[in-house]
């Protein structure tokens, strides 16, 4: 029966051989024998596992091989041997060195081996690797202390213990910093002193401990009182502490001072509310202005109408002097109407009342529509306007009347700020996927440091109030608002005495393929 042939022949094996097999195969412990001089005479599997040395490497080597150099220098390897020789058996613990140089904490029993005549023939050694146990012991020994020191030195959190009745049992630096009590002033006192009167009135402190005891934990944010009576906004966690039997020992309490954070949050909230109020006020102002300008226009139009009736002589004959006066009234009426129209326009935009219907706008068409309106103005001042379509079919995705309104604004300005005999060029092209309308004049130009201001409402650059030209300073503000609302922009370049260039950028019209 070949399957039963392996292993030891139980019938013939001597007890010594069996014992030897047992020891050699033992993996949990290092078991080996030293000769009387301390050289390794036998080696087992456990010794190899623990030390990393094979039997061939270990046999014949002196026991000092396994000790750290400083222990060897201190005579350590011989000490347990001598002690064992004297008493028969010693137990000790200490560092040992593995073949790879790493150390482990060994628990070793050394036994003196004597022959029948009592002569010392060697030593038996049984060793166990206790590194793990030592580690745990160290952690237990040093851990709580280290932990205590850590808690002690934490400054941002008050960390302290309460006994079961809520008396302060420990105190850290953070608690002192936050609450203003030194440990000796507060330990032993009830934690009720940290609560404001309104919370004491309904016994909040006791309630908190009850909840913590019942549910294991209590969390809260609220006002607490410092030693000097001032209040701080606290975030509080109370945890019940129980022993292994479940008996309540007391409470751990962690408190954070969130006063600053709360103030920041409140400020942010206030800012947001103010911004919302400001926006609402702005909107209301816009709505009011829009309504007002609308109401002003009606009587003003009536004035214009009656002035015309009189000027035409329908109400009876008009003297030359009267005709001149009526013409002045008419001019003033139109000026006022212009201002009111601007105001109405601007306030409607600001109040978000303007609707945009975006479509494909052929820029050549815009030119055709605007041209008859501005050419007369230019002619009046002997200014020549050149209309240039650089890209055939240039088209924007925009609201055509708004584009025209912007272009009229830019061109009336160009005429207004260009001296007689000057020239203006209007061009349309496509650039980097955008439709571009440009109005270049050879006029007075704008001071570089005022360039950014001219788009602000009611700004008229470079003129004292007395010499202010006719206008409201709203034209460019309106134009840029409109341009941006359509997904475009309005920008300016200018040099004093050389002229200005206003560029209206608009999203290009969708191509047929995209549509
Ligand atoms: P308004 O023309 O009613 O004063 P705008 O908003 O249209 O208001 O223009 C604001 C100011 O920008 C003008 O008062 C003028 O100082 C300056 N400005 C506008 N266009 C030009 C231009 N083409 N050349 C020089 N200055 C200009």
C-alpha cells in the first residue's frame, strides 16, 4: 500500500527520533540547542522563520550573531547563559536581529542542559517573537498619555470631560482660550455656568446630558457664556462615556467658537439682501423713469403739433418775428423730445422691458435703411460719409431695428464731433465669425483717459456744462447695452484731434448649414 508508505515507520522509530521530528518541524517557536560555548548546535523551522537564517547558515555560529551590537558589547549574550548555568533556567525579553538586519522583540527561555553526571553540555533555547505584543503594550502605555497631551494642547477646540452630574472633570488649553477659565477655576464646577440665563430657565444643560446619556450623543449650536459674561456662538458635541459594562462614567464635551464664522455668514446674508434690494430699487427707478418719460412725451408731442399749426399759418397770419420764435420753440421741443426718448429708451433697457427678436440681419440692408436718415445731417456740415461693404453678404444674428438705432447713434455722434469738411467711413465686414460694423470719423477725438467713461450714462466728455452740446450723454450707454443684450459689444478707439473709431461687434448670422 504505497499510499501508506510515507512518514515515519511507527513500529521502528525510536522516541528520540520522534521528538526530534517534533522539534524540527515546530514553526510557532524557535527551539534550538547551543553547545556549552554558546554555538548553535541544532536549528528548527521556527528559528528559521523568526531569524531568517537557514540551518546551514546558523549551525556552528555563536549565539551573539542574533543580538544587537550594543547588547553584544554589553556582554548580553553570555548573561542569560551564565544565569541558566547557575539556576537551571532563565526567562528574558529583548531585541534580536534578523538576518536582514531588522529587529524583533523576543521572549526567550534558556535552560541549562546537563548530562547524567551533572556536567554542563549546552543550553536549550525556546524563543517567541513578541514584537506584536510589545507594540500593543507600548501603545497602551504611551498612547493615552500622548493622547492626553494632544488634547491638552489643542487650542481651537474646548475639549473637556464632565462627570455624571455635569461637573467639569478635565480642561484643555482650547477650553481656557474659548471660555476664559483656567483649569483650577473651573474643574469641579457645574457646566451650567457656560449657559445664558434664558437656557438655564428651562434647564437646557440637564436636558443636553439626558439626551447624550440616552442617545450616546448630543449636538447643538447656540449661545454660550464666557467667564467675563460675554457670549459666543458655539458648536457643541456631548458624548456619553461608558465603561465596558455600559455604566455611565461621564461625558466628553467638544465646543467650538463659531462666533466669527456666524458673523461672516450674517454679513454675507446681509450683503446679499442689500444687493437684492439695490437691484429692486434700480428696477423700480427704471420703471418709474420709463413711465415718466412716456407721460412727458404725450404733452410734448402736442406742443410740437400746435407749434406746427401756428407756424403753417393755420391759426391765422404769423409775422416773421413770430415765425422765428415758433421755429425756436419747435427746436427746443424737439431737443426735449430727443432727451426724453433717450431717457425712455435707457430706462426701459435698465428695467429689462426691452424685447429683442433676433434674426438674420443683412448689414447692406441696415446701411440702406440708415443712410437717408443721417445723410442730411452730414450734408449740412459738409461732411462726406463713405459706405463700404467689405464682405458681400455680411450678416448678423441680431434685432434689425436695434442695430439701426445703434448705427444712427454712432453716426449722429460722428457728425456732431467732426468739423465741417471732415469725413466719415462706415464699413461692414465679417471677422473671426462675427459681424463687424465700424464708424470711423476724422473728428475731435476723445482723451485717452476718458475713453472708458463715455459708455457710462449721462457722461459727456471734455465739455463744461455751459458749453455742453445738445445731448443727454445716454446715446453710447444705450448703444452698448443694446449691443451686449444681443450677444455683441461696442468698443472705441480714438486719438485726440485725429478722430474716433467705434466698432460694433455682433454674432454672425447662422449659415444655412447650421440652420
Ligand atoms: P451724447 O452724444 O448725447 O452726449 P453719448 O453717450 O452718445 O452722449 O456720447 C457720450 C460722449 O462721448 C459725448 O458727449 C462725447 O464727449 C463723446 N463722444 C461720443 N462719440 C464721439 C465721437 N465720434 N467723437 C468724439 N467724441 C465722442
